[in-house]
C-alpha cells in the first residue's frame, strides 16, 4: 500500500515538473513574471508558516504580575501578553493565548502552542529543548521574607524552607543554599500566602512579581535584593524554526525602534 502511494506521488511529481518546464520555456518575459510571483509567495510563506492558519498560539502562565496575570475580564493580560499581541500584529496574524502551568510550557512548544512568553529566563537547559528570541527584559531573583525575618543576606537562606514556583529559576536556585529545602507551588502567590502564614521562611521569585507581591501585602512582607545573577527573558520558539525566530526577532526590533516597546514598559512595568 505504502509503495503504491509513493509511486503515485512520484508519478504526479513527474507530471507537474513536466508542466512547469513546458510553461517556463514559453518566453523570457513569462519566466521573469513567474520568478517575481514566486518571490512574493516565499514572503507569504513565511507568514503562513508562522502560522498555517493565520493564528499564533501562545502559551503563558498568567500568575506572574506584571508580566502576565488574569485580568478583570478573566483573560490573560500583562506586559508579555501586550508584547506578543503587538508582535502578532506586525506579523499579520491573530494571537491566541493559552494559560497553562509554567512547568509544562517548554514541552508544549511546537505541539500545543507555537511559542511561549512567560517572563521565561533563557537557560542552557531550556536551550536544549527550544530556541529563544532576542532577549526583551533583564530580571533578577528577589527574596521575599516576613517583615520581622532574621534573613538579611543570601547566606541566611542556608537551611531554610524556601517557597518557589515549580520549575522556575527561583526553584533551581534553592540547591545553592546548603541544607535549604524547596517548597514548590504551582503559583508564586501561593508560596507568598504560605510565607504570610508562616509555613515557609522565604520566597524566591523574580524581582518585578516580588515587588508586586510586596506592594499587595506591605504590612506583612518585604522584598530583598541580594544581587543574584541577572537573567534574560525571551520568547521560547520551537527548536530549529528559523523562519519563526527571525520573524519574531524582526517584529521585536521594530517595536523597539518605533517606541511601542517602551510604551508597554511604561504602561505595565514601570508605573
Ligand atoms: N523567570 C523565571 C523562569 O524563567 C520565572 C518565570 C515564571 N513565569 C510565569 N509566568 N509564571 O523560570
């Protein structure tokens, strides 16, 4: 059965190839025209590949304000969401956002979702599974503690029970502190609630969400900067999909040069 199918495809290819060569032999002018159209086709193709159906399906984990959170209308909102929608506009495609667990984002890229934007730090390990766009934001891990905590510097985290969001760079850092244990949560805010309830000693989470949580519960907790290694956020893209990678990077560069990017930073992050 398979053999027959292969033969059929081969036969058809030969027939089509034949048509092509007959036509192109007709005249030089026609050849030129054919070439022009095929160039246009190639251009269309890249948009199409980005998105066979004209839709860019984006995975996020809307538990990370101000980059992503569930808005009043129940839909994901935040800096990342606005940024990827602006990128979609540049690419001429619709953007559909899927809210999922942070932990499953990387494995879903290329199947359930086309790309992921989730305040995701570029790491060597993730690079084994996905490619990353140019970085769009620099971040750093902060430590949240109760107002009366005895944790004053990084080494005070040794031996502590530290709340983190599962599968994040904050989670991966806990092993750097001798004798410390990671209490893993699906949402950073749940870790923060347990910090307030006294079930964990500290929470490690990225700076901007840490500042949002601090602002929300400023009568109970504070966010500390221990000058950990800076991290770069980027959009995760299926490994090897150069067309999509270039399209996203071009759109990102345009948004930076036309001022849209800074407007979004002002609107969502630095306010
Ligand atoms: N930057 C950290 C990481 O990449 C945390 C990201 C968490 N993002 C989220 N949307 N929950 O691991």
